[in-house]
């Protein structure tokens, strides 16, 4: 009975392991070309972003072929205001990859409760995607992208990377368990294995 309870306790550790995960949104599972669905990957894109997978340098993807850009119907080519992306409160955004014409750059501004937390601006864009890291580890609920220079029509974004994405369904495409999660899983399975070995060692052959 004691061994059985030990096994149950070990399995409980596995079940209780946190499912916090890094998430990379690469857009590659979206069909054809179109508007990024509002609730795609648990994020409120608000119809503000289009995507496409045609080869068109210098608008190159970081991975796969699909990348996003500002929806021209909402943000015309000369638009230079902020394009919002709404998240679950407490999300942690690491950064994203951008490419485009070298007379343009983009700014990422991170907000929590309507208050600006930090903003970072890329260098001049090119056909080689560059990673724009936010350097911010606090929770946010909104990202705003600003196109600088010639405006909205001269950049694309790819591989939006989150250390934590609240509202995202863990276990979906792009989820990568954190080291602490793996450690708890391994420890739990180790306890189950140890309990099983002790049980075998204590059994008496018929």
C-alpha cells in the first residue's frame, strides 16, 4: 500500500508540473493569403494584420514562408501610427523578426494597462530578417508596432516570440516546455520508476 501511494504521489507531481511554455508564432499554418484571424494563437490581432507566403524580396520570412504586415484597409501604405496587438494580461513578449526596405524601420512599444512599459526600434531593414528584442521581462497586455520612414507598406514580421503567452492553448504548435517543467516531469517519472523497482525487489516468486 505504501508503495502504491508513493507511485500515486509521483504521478501527482507529473500532473502538477506547470505548463508554462515559450511560444513562437510563425504564421505558417495559416491557409493561403488573407487577414490574420482575430483570435489566432490566443492573440487579438483585431483584423489589423494581413499575411502572405509569396516569395517577394526583400520581404523575407525568418522561418517557413509566411509573414505578416499591416492591413492596408486599416493602415494604408503611408500610415505611420501605431498598430495594436492585444494579449492576455501578464504575457511576456521577447521580440520578433523583421525585414523590408532599408529606408524603413519598425518600433515595438509594450503596454500594460494602457501604460507604456518600454519601446525599442530596429535598425534599417533589409532582405535579411533581423531580430528586434524587447529586453522586457515584465507582463504586458498590448504590443504596438509603428512603421517608421516610408510607412506601413515596407516591412514584414515573422516568428513573434513569447516567454509567456496568456490565453494561448499550451501544447499547440510552437509551444516549448520550459526547463523547470522538464525537471519536474523527469523527477516525477524517476519516483515512479524507483517505486516500481522497490516493488519488484520485495516480491516473492510463486
